[in-house]
């Protein structure tokens, strides 16, 4: 417990103001109206007040109020989602206390109702609630709680710092796991540059035998079982499991761009979480690699219950100011991932990136199926939507159109090379990443 501040209470200012007025007014009153008036009593009052102020100061400085504080909250919370924190305050003093409480939350958090006013009788305990919204991912500590209350004689306001440390981990918003709208593997494979394969039993795992249904292929009929049961019996297959999916996540400067409350990188992490849940539930094996100034590698995650491993590995990762080196990232991934995988590269592409990206994709395609998903920057659409009324606006419009056309042309070249390519805005990123994965499985390309 530490004394932070000690300042005169409002009552002290009122008393002092009254004494100042009396000190000015009484001598004048004595001079003109009552020469026989003695001021000894007044000076005694001033001295008594100063002694009272000093005694209360010494008493308050040395003896903090007897108060117990506890904090209750979730250990893991979601980014930009309101959370409630409980503060339990118990008055152990033998007198009523009225205090103000401020919790020392991190600077990156938005705190609603930050100052809590609490009035406690002797021995009483109360629970106070306030809401926070974390605007930054990572591991945080709430270290202190500040209490401000009046001194015992009421002449001072004292603030004490109580050490009350608790750990809070802020993760990407994982509520999307329960919101599977739009995940139906309905991706247009031709538009993505992916050729759909007609399966003839290969690349699929046998699941069970069942009665023949109208619409079943003749190749599905199990003739031995049909003869044994004397009725048509079909084989039922399930999509192949234990396939490998690897996410290559750009953590360079392009992903620092803010889109509303979240950066491109945060949107990509949200998509990564939903992909993790989907792929692990499907029975596939996941690996992740971020590339920028630092490389983080998480390999061979399997099983739906292990989504938390993905969250714990990336929740405190932020994009840096480095330029994205796609070729170096591809070389690193080739050294780490030896099994054939669907490699999903999530980034934000610009015209000057494609020469490096083309070489990276060629290298990855030696072993893997490659998909490039680029976040669309809204600046091009914004400029295109504005009316052209000046020469400068015409130049901006022409430059934006040219850049956008070049990006589309380069993506088309990548598609001709056999790379699955998309541009997508942040609102549709999660669904597009997951649908790309589901469509690849459905096509049998992996």
C-alpha cells in the first residue's frame, strides 16, 4: 500500500476562506465600529484550525483506512468486445467511509464508468461493476487500484495505491467460431483458377454401406453387398482426412493499415481462427507461419479441441514496419513443411509485389498447392466513386485505375501459373479463406 497524494479537502478551503475574510474584515470593523473589540479569540481560532489541520495531516499520512479489495474478471477476453470487471470492497474500519475507486487498467483499454463511488458502513462489503473494451491484443496486467477518501477529521483528501495484480490475455474475437453463415464450399472454382477433378473413388475415404438412394452413381453400388442382401446397396464416402493445410500470414507493414476498429492483420487473425476451427473439426492437420521481422512457426496441430493452441500462439503478435519478403518466406516454409499442403498466403498486394511473389509461388508449387488471398484496399474504390471535377482529381482517378488494373492483371498471370488467387475486402475475408479451403477439399486437388 502506497500513499499517492494528499490534498486539502473542500471543507478546508471553505474554513480557510472564512478565516481570510474574517482576518480582513474584523480589524476594519474594530477600527470604525467597535474599538473595544478584542481579537484574541479570533487568533486562537486560527491557531486551533492550523493545529487541527496539521494533526489530521499527520494522522491521515500514517494510518490508511482498513479496506480489503478483490478484483474478479475473465482471464481471457476478446478484442473490442465489452467485458465486465467486478471490484469487491470491504470496510474493516470502525466508522463509515465514502470513497472513490479507480482501477488502473492499461492505456490501450477503453474504460466505461472509470470512477466508482462507494459508500460503506463499518464492516460492510459491496460489489462494484465497470465495463472495459480492450483495443489491443496481447498479455496485460492490471497492477493497481486507487482509492480516494476523506481523512478522519475531514480536512484532507487522501489517495492510496493498493497493489492488486491480475493477468488478462486479450485474444482476437473468437465469437466468429459460432457464426458459420457463408461457409458452404460454394466458391467458384473456375474464377479462382482451380480445376475441379471428377473423383472416381480415389482421394476419398470409405465411410459406410447404406441402402441405395435415387441419384447415387452406379459406381457407388457395392455388388457383393447387393447380392448378399438382395437389394441395392451403395458405398458412402467421406472427404479425405489427415490432409495438411498451412497458413502463410503476412505480418509486414502492409497489414498495419486500419480498417474501422481493426487492422488488416487483425482481420486476417480472425479469419485464421475460423479456418482453424473448421479444418481441425474436419480432421485435417494445420500449420501456421507468420513472416516479417520475426517468424513464428506453429506446426502440425490436429483435433478440434486444439484451436486454443492457435489462439495462444498468435494472440500477442503484431505486424511490424518491414517490407514483405515473399520469396524469403517461401524458402523458410519449404524448409519447415515437408508434406504436401494447401498453402494459404494471406496478404495485401500492391503492383510492385508481384515479381517477388511470382518466384515465391513457383518455389512453393514444387511441393504444395498454393492459394493467394489478397485484402483489397478500399482507396481504389473510394477514388473511383468520387466525381472528377479537376485536373488533379483526373490524375488521381487515372493512377488508381491503372494500379487496380495492374493488380488484376498480375493476379490473372498467377492463376495461369496454377495459383488460386483472390482479392477480397475485410468484411468477407473470413468466409473467403474458409471457403477456399472447403472448395479445395471438395475438388480433390490436394
